[in-house]
């Protein structure tokens, strides 16, 4: 075993991995011959969907788990022989960080200081520095369970930094965190690298990969790429186009484009369509012709996700067997399908949502966006019939959610953030259960279950417990259960968090096609590129709607010298900051 380098030594590689393999039981390897390195003074992104092997690799770096074969060396120590020395020199923030929710911010810091052996004489100075660094100084007396998602992550980071580490391992710190809190976390972590600390940032958000100095891209336990983000995006340089001036509805045009061999990938981007073309294809005239005579295709800057989808062989195409099997939804009176009129919800003295008003016509996607704790989930639950409003009314398909709760619920499908499945029931049993809940009976029930199994290819896993399914299959099952009864309205709460980009494309292919059949969709998301899929968006902050409009309208509101061509994330942050200035 080599001696660990001192604080003053220069060590380029803080972590070295060679042919690392890890298996759990008879399943395929969680990690399969992975080699790579982590440097000091840099943020290294450990990138990939849920189930890619990111958490397993981080745990191997901590010495809490050992590889079956191969070598993991951290700060000069072999994890097989010197796990305690490694653990004394690193900071580790697990994916589900163990905050004690009934303790205050300060009490959590005290507890972790005890666990980390921080001398009591040093604590006042360390606490003050960390509370200032994380901007939690105002909240030391607040119980951790009452913190927003972003504030919980900041407290978790503070606990991981109580004894300043040489290497900081962060397992998906941005999951479920709004763009403002994510940007704050990034700023804090970037400041740490200036002190020479090496940082591993695990993420399923591919836009986060672009902010890293270097990335290790994992998929199904295998290392697909190691290098700079630009080294990845270079593979699709000159093949990414933004299609504007589209005549007619965008979704059918996207679906038709995706079924052309020359198109690798495509997504809705506000009023435009973003396409990745196959190498050496002369497809631009063909795809502009699809979008009408005034359409034009301009080269766009490639994104990490473009390159990842290209590396995986392209998206799933534009056809949705689910939508093809469903009957078109029609409106007898032409009225809106989902309505919110002055929706207000109070919990004691706290107003979670106030005077929320909007209408969603048939065949549109409407997005509820907002920071953690802003009130969007409360609004969402009131419109699902899961929460009774204190004031105001909500309607689905003309049925009042207060007076006609059962009728309204039978006309909506609900897909929860953590998937509203019963983990101990099998795939078949979940399909049976939800078909019954939604009132399907007899031959029609059997037909719909068989159709869902065929469309989503559940046959090989029909007897498996839902909790044992890979995340992509869980998502398919949750969607199948939500649309079993051909609902008029579909409620999607953070529906694609953590899934791989191909599964996410497949999901939105179904949603886009259902919308073209007349289904109306209400969605909450922290993926700003998914917000671009919406026809309109309500941005909720501090319980109130502070902006309402199409993605392009919201981006246009913040365009200027600082953001000449703003992204949806730029618009989100700028509009929230503008609201804060007006309230000050």
C-alpha cells in the first residue's frame, strides 16, 4: 500500500480505477470492466440514467463496498486495504442523505460534527463558515423536515463538508431540485474546486454533464465515454438543426420526421423542432418540406444529450401504438378540459397556493413550473382531486372536483412522481388493479389489459413485482396504468426523473401522439427541456402564478443584453428574480 499524498503534494489523479467489475447476484454486472480517473481541482461528472452504475461506483470509491475484480485507488490508498484512511479524507453525500427531519438545521450539524469527530473548539468557526457558504444562517432553528428540497441538499452538503475533504463525492445532488437551487449548488461546488478539492458529481441530468470539467458516461454498467463534454458533443457537430417557421401543429411534423431514416433524434423546442441528423445525410430539404413552405432549418449548437442519443443509436421513432389504439377525444361544447378558478389552499396560517387561475383547452400540454416549495404540487393535487381547495374551484371535463369528485377522477389519468404503483404486486396484478379502479369490467377490461401488455412489451416481466422492475419499465407500467381507461385528461407529476434519454423519448412520443388524439395534459417538471414541450406554462412562486404564456413568450420576456437568446432555465430564474425584486 502506498502512503497517501500530503495536502501540499500535487496529485493529478485523486481516483484511479482499472477494470472495475461489480455484480449483485445473478443479474448482469452493475459495473462491467470500468476504467477511468478523477482529478483534483475539477468537477468530474458521473453521468448516466438510473441503473447505469453511478451509485455503485461512488460506493466503491468510499471503500464501503469492494469490487469483485479490478482496482480502485483513492488518494493513493487501495480501497481493499485502507478503507478507513480513505473515509477520513473524503466527504460523501449519498443520494438519500440521512438528515434527521425532526431535528433543526443546527442540531443536524451538531450530530454530524459528533459523527465526524470534529473537535468542539473548532465547531463555532466551521459552523459559521458553512452556514454562510450555504446561506442557511437564517434557518438554523428550522426543523429539517420543513426545508425545501434545495435547502435540504444545501444542508446535506454542509454536513459533508464539516471536515474539509480532499475529495467530495455527491450522489445525484440535483435530483428533484429546481433550477435556482441547482444553480446555487453548482456555484458552491465550483468554489470548492478553486481550493483544489476534487469533486465527483453524479447525475442523470444530461445538461449538468455539460457544466462538468470532465465526464464519465455510464450506461447499463459500461463506460461509454471518458473525457471533456466538448469531446462528446463534437461527434454531432454540424448535424443538429433547429426547424422554425413551422406551418401547422408541431407534433405530427416531429412524428413524421422521426420516422425518416436520415433523422437520428428530435424534440419539441417551444415553437420550433430540434433535430439531429444522421452522418453525411442531405436531409435538410426533406425535413423543411415537412414543416411547410416558410420553414427553415438553421444549424444549432450540439448538446450532450444529442450526442448521447446518437451514441445509443438514435431515438425510438415517431410512432405511438398506444395513441393509434385509442379513440379520438372530442369536446361537445368546445369548452376547456381542465379549469382552475381562484384555487387557494391554506394550511393553518400558511398559504401554499393563492388565486391560481388558468384554463387548458383540449389537445394541449400545460406545464406547472416553480422552485421547490413554490406551490405547484399543491395546485397539481387540488386539480387531481387529491386536495380540497380552501377557496376557488377546479374542474376536469366539466365536472367540479368538489361536488363531482368521482366523475371527475374517472376522466383523468394520474402518474405520480414516484410512480403510483403497488411494489409488492406483479405487473399483471397492477394492471388488473388499476383497470378495476378506473371502472373497467368484463371483456373491455381484458381487452385493455392485453393491449397494454402488447404495446409496452410486458410479457417477459408480467409476473415480476413492480418494485423489482428497472426504472424504465416502472415508468412504462405507470403510464399504462394511467391511460388504461382512455382518460380525457392526463396528470403527469415529474414523470421522467432519472430515466435514460431513449426511454424519455419513447414516453414523450406517446404523450405527443395522445395529445394529437385530443388528450389534455397537465405536467410538472424540473427538466427545462421538457418545459419546452408545453403549449403554455404557468410559473408559480411563493404560492402565486407570476408568469403565464408559451415557452417562447416567457423566454422573450427576459431576452436582453445578458440573455440575447435565453434558455428556458434562464427564463425561469430571471422571472423568479424579477418577482422577488417587485416584492421587496
